[in-house]
């Protein structure tokens, strides 16, 4: 019993306090351990072997084995700063995205209210294109559209306006960052402008120009949606006549809604500048 305790730990009473130490016999300590030692001259209640040496454990204030970098090291402080910066940046980005989304939503609602008050181009139409295919306004959804109402026997105004439209489309086509613009020509003279007449006429203008015609009722319905006035004049001795009509070019957004219009006083550069601004500031009103 005494032998086992001498090889384990001995109790040393110093200043009235009990301190425990790891002990080895003096014979083994001289060969395996070197350095300061404390002699156990007093035996505690558990006994001990006279002459044994007690090794004092490392002080609590000293570092023993490697414990890794301190929390106050430069590396830890740098990582802390980076983490805080990332959190702040994420918060700012989230706030910006939320404010932007709210602003876009308000713009959509305001624009829809404005378009409802204008009440231009609210309905749909069903007409034949210059290839004989039935087309509706839904077929042009997702596209920017320039729309003009006229007739193929027009002596000067209609050709001039369609040529202006073609110049606008060509100008914007030279800017790859902008979406394509679709020109559309709707007749107000369906009695003479059948599919074949429209096919011959649109070849003289932009290659993407789509000509639309239909029955007199279908054409009137389409024009009525855009508040287009038209009235055929008296026939001359050759049976020819002029159709008096509204001379406007309409801009339709990819939502299929009326967005702006241009009268004869606007040249192609002014119209192109206006459409470019509309494209750059466009906010989709309806989800896909």
C-alpha cells in the first residue's frame, strides 16, 4: 500500500494547504526527468516514501501545450472585420433590392392606371396578314410594335409615314443592346386592300413590315380600339377615292398596350430617341 502511493502522488502540506503533486522515486527521477523538483519531507495522511521527489505541475499562468492563436491575434481580428463587413453589405443589398422591387411595383400600378384612363388599344383584333394568316394582337405580345393605320392608294402621306417608320426601325436595329422593333401596317380601306394588294405594297418598305387587312367590320373594330377616325370620300369618274383618316404612329409595349404616339411633326430621329428611352426605362406590367 505504501509502495503504490509512493509511485503515484504524494500530498504536501504547505502553509496549511493541501497540494497534490505527481511523484516519482528519487531513483527513477534522476534518469528520466531533470529540472527543478521538490522534496517530500513531510508525509501526509496517505504516507510517502522518504527521499522521493515531487514534480511540480506547470503553473496555471504558464502555457502548456500549444493552444492555437489567441482571440486577439491579428488574423482573428481581420476575419471578424471581414465577417461584419459582409453582413453589413448583405443587409444593404437586401434593402436596395426590396426598395427597387417596391418602386417597380408602384410604377406598374401607376402605368396601368394611366393606360386605363387613356383607353387606347385596350381591346384585341383579329385580321389577316399579307400572307393570308389570321393574326391577333396576342401574336405580337413580347415585342415592341410600331403601328400605323393607312391605305395602299394613299398618294403621299401614308408612303411618307411608312418610310419614316422603316427608318426608325433601321436606326434602332443598329443598336444591338436594344430589342427589335416590329412595324405593322393596318389598312383602313379593306374594300380595295385585300391580302394580295397588301403583299405587293409592304414589299416597298422594311422587310419586317407586316400588313393587316380583313372584313370592313374587323377593320373598323381594330381602328376603333385605337380611336382611329376614317371616312371614305366621294369616288371620281375612275371610281377612285381618298380615305380621310387619323395620321398617327402608335408605339405598343411588349405587354401589348399602347405606350406612346407620334404625329407627322415628329421626324425619324425624334421618334427613335423617344422609343429608345421607353425601351431603357421599360418595366414589365404582366408576369410571363
